[in-house]
């Protein structure tokens, strides 16, 4: 919006004011204390740590991989059921 360079009109002054919004009090994700965010957290290691081992099962991508896996009998059974269902 372009304002006149010399104006004493109060409506022009009101139009130039910006609205101020109050932000809700935010809490840190790391230490759960208000006043800062996790990226600015003064507590060391503010990110949650994961402990323990995890087991990840990766399905075979090919028939050869399926037959070489420990569950080859289950794969054969599943493939047999699939073939029978489409006949």
C-alpha cells in the first residue's frame, strides 16, 4: 500500500499499524520446559535416546532369495495358495 508522503489523517496512521498476535507458550521437545525450542535447548542430549537392539525383517525380493531363506517352507506354501486361488 502506498501512503501519501505528507498526511496528518488518523486513518492513514491506523492503516499502517501491524496486528500483533500472541503466540502460545511453547515447550521444548527435549526437556519439556517452556521458553525455548529443542534446537536451542541448553540440556545436553535433549533428543530422546533409543536403547536396545531392534530386529528388522527384510522380505526376499526374488524367488531365489525366498528359497534360500529360513522360511522357505512358508514361502512355498504361500505361493502354492496364491497359484491355487487364481485357477
